């Protein structure tokens, strides 16, 4: 190997390592925690204009898009507010690349849980995923992927089986087409 080839190879390795370091340092979500708030499925407890105990994909973490996350105290199903996503532009990919939120909750392996919530939708397309997960593996399934116009609050509930090898239930909601999406009163119950 010539000096030129060695120098070029070192530059390529340095570039790749720098790229991994840059990607690894990007903030993927925002979260404000409050141990006393529990699941906070009604989004009633907030700090810094974000509902506590949820990992949110916000304008600070989703670089491609134009959207606002609002604690809506004018349109809600229970309590005093709901979580609203007002999306003008977004990625259709989902996950941390689109507006939305996620969280994991302790679950008993081999047990079944009921996940329920209320939603409204105007023009957006949304995805709700849930399933059993562990630190290195997961069994997430798409529960609903829809662009249905929902003008009045609609109740949805799903049964989630936690496989024996998983110890948590993960929920993720994404908005993948511009519009307005509301969610309220998320509940997770062991059956």
C-alpha cells in the first residue's frame, strides 16, 4: 500500500467515525419527567409546554417538518386538555423522523394488556404502533394507520399480548401527513 493509499484510507475511516459520532449525538426526542404524574395519559401535567413522562418528537428534534405540539385546553375528551399536533409539513417515514411521541411501560411477560385512547383527526394521516419490547428486541405491530376524518372524539381500544421474552409495552404515535391530530385519555390496563 502506498503512502497516498494509506492516507486516503485513514481519511475515509476518520470520516466514517465522525459521521457515527455526529449521528449518535443527535437528540432524538424531548422528555420532561415527573415521577408523581404516573402515565399522564390525559396529558394534564406539563412542564415547558410539554406533557410530562412522554418522549416527544418535537420541532427541536425532527429537523424536516413544520409543526406545533399544543396542549389543547379548548378541545379535549377528559380532564382539562388534550395533546394536539398541528402539522403543516412532515416526513411520511414515521418514528423519530415524524411528529409524534412514544414511551415504554413495565409489563409482565406472557400477559395481555388493553390499550385505549380517544382521537380526533382533520386531514392528517397517523400511525399507532404498540407491542412488547426488551432492551435489544421488540414485537411492535401497527394497530392503526389511517387518514380517516374524525370530527368528534372516537374511542379506540386494542389488546396487546406481551411475549414471554419481553418485559415492557411500548406505544408510539406518529403523524405522517399534514393535518391536525388530537389524542387524549390513554390508558393501559393489565387483563
